[in-house]
């Protein structure tokens, strides 16, 4: 059975001290109750080891927001999947639209990043999603299908089964404009069918597909009630422990 997951994406926010405090607050809030979902925080590289030291990894998963597309060596400023894993992190967000848009990440690059993440026992949270123009011109299903096919469909079924997918309509990220629960469900059901057609019904049924895009405590219950929405990737609302926990409690 697939898992429900709520994952925070802190992006380029918080100093080290602020990040450790936020992680401690989320960790504290998780004490004494068992959520109906896995909870993960993806934090800046600089925070990984320090955050790992203050959280209970049995209750709160830790991830990076990216990793390099090379194993090691002369790539100044890059951080490898092995380095991420060495901090104690076990997840990595890959293919976020901000990485695609601002850092030129293509499906070819992402293919390599996913492979390196898996080699280092990191669980990729792989993001896909259309821009506003593609939503409005009606090509959004095909666009997302192609993103999945191009980056992921050379994988074996066994490797594909290790992924978490996150559908993030770019027009909803950080805009306060959320996809409706029906829009999210349409896309999530479609993604599951695309996976089923390639890898079979069992792999598709077992793949967690998260929704991301201005998800908040107020709209999470409606989104998470949809049968194909298995949780959320949360940006802005993950920067406040109370609002993040409000979303965790939506399950
Ligand atoms: C994100 O960037 O992954 C995201 C979902 O951001 P926000 O929740 O702020 O829209």
C-alpha cells in the first residue's frame, strides 16, 4: 500500500540557527502523537547535518532540495548525493520547477540525478507540473506525461518503485492560487494511469503522488480527501511549524 506523506520544502529560507529551531519545533510537535502520514522536511544543504542531530528520524524524515549530477570531483559549489546521504538525510527533492526554470535542469540531467540519488539510498521526491500557459491551452496532461516519460521511464520497475512523485502546477507554486481538488485529482489519476501503462497496476497503486502548490491547513483536508492525492509537498507553509503541522493533521 502506498504511503501518505507530507513533505516540507524550505527552499532558500532560514539561517542555520532559524532552521535548527524550526526543525526542533516540528520535531517537538510530533512527539506524543502519531500522524496518519510520513512527515519529511527538505532543508538547505548547509542545515542538513545540524538538523539531523536534533530530530527523531523515526518520526521525521530529512531530505535535501537538490543534489549534483556528478559523482564527485571538480564541480565547484556542487553537493553530491553521497555527501547528502553522509549527513543522515534519506530524501532528496529533484526536478523542482524552480531548478528547471532558473538552473536549466533538463530531463537528461534529472535522469542522472535520480540514478545517483538511488545509488546512495536517497528517496527522490520527483517534481513534475505544467506552467499556466499549458494549463490554459489544454496541453497540461501531455506535458506532465512527457516530463515523466523523458526523465523516468528508462528505469526498471524496481527502481521506479523507490520514487515519490510530486505534482506541482507551476502556476500554483508560491502564488496563493491552489489547484482545485478536482484539478489535482484529474492529474493525479492521470499520472497513476501513465505509470500503470508502463510498469503495471501494482507499481502504480504503490506510488505516492503528492500535490504541491499553495497548500495550506485550510485547503489540505479537501485536497488530501481525493483518492489519488497521497499528501503534499509544502513550500511557504512549511516555514512555520504550526501551519506545517496543520497540514500534517489534515490526514
Ligand atoms: C513548492 O515549491 O514545492 C511549493 C509547493 O511551494 P508553495 O507551497 O509555497 O506553493
